[in-house]
C-alpha cells in the first residue's frame, strides 16, 4: 500500500522551460476566453464603462 497519494489530473512540468510554456499557453487560453465571452458581451461592456 502506498502511503503517499498520487496526484491525478494536470501533471506538473518537470523543467522550468516547460513550466513557462505551460504558463504562456494557459494565459493565452484565459485571454481568448475573456475576449470571446466578456468583451463580446454588451452587458459586461456596459458594466465596465459605466
């Protein structure tokens, strides 16, 4: 029996260069989500600028 539980889901990158690439990828994904779902929504735009 293993005393240390194993992580499931997203794996941690083994090197810093891969961690930076993962961070860049995730920031682009979040930016694309915000662009498509927040900026395109008139209610969000009205809330942001009023």
